[in-house]
C-alpha cells in the first residue's frame, strides 16, 4: 500500500468558513494514489474542518450564525478566557464539530459531490496560522 503525506501551513484567517478544497486537491494530485482515501487532520483545538455546500455562501453564514447562538461568548461560567472572550467558545465549537475528515479518492481525485467543498472553520477572531496533515493512501 502506498502512503503519501504533506503538512499544509495556512496563513491567518478571520472567523468563519474558509474553503481549502484546492489546497487538499493539490496534495492528492501529487500523490501516486489512484484509488484510496484521503485524511485531512487539523492540528489545533480552536478551529475545525467540515465538508459543506460550496455554491451558496448563505449556507456558510447560516452555519456560523447557528453555532454562535449555540455557544455564545462572554458567559460568566467560562473560566478559560485567557486569550479573550472567544477562547473557550472556540474550544467548545471544536469539540462539537470535527478536526479530521476522510474523503474517498477515485481515479486519483477527491470523490466530493458536485456542491461539496472542504472548509477550515475558524472559530477565533484573530487566529494565527493553521497546520493540516493531509495523508493519502
């Protein structure tokens, strides 16, 4: 079995969903794998990953608004607030979503649906860069 792996470094991004499909697709394109799986792993605890609609940006806005209502900032019961009011909410959002995705590879390409994209979901207002490990086997 052939395994191929790359670490992707992404620059700082604002809060919200940021499509990273092209970055992951490039890694799959570099790999010798024609049929298999691609794992994308985020090495952080205040952001997450998801596969979602990539055609209508209102879907991403609605997701962000929903999660913000579900986990509001400035709650008196949060003790982990050393880095600001978005500190603990970002960790809770991370736990409620995903830090790893597995996507089939068919004919050397990601087998995403027509309207699917891979997203980095940044939960912090001022996050530093993010690191992903992309493994294809």
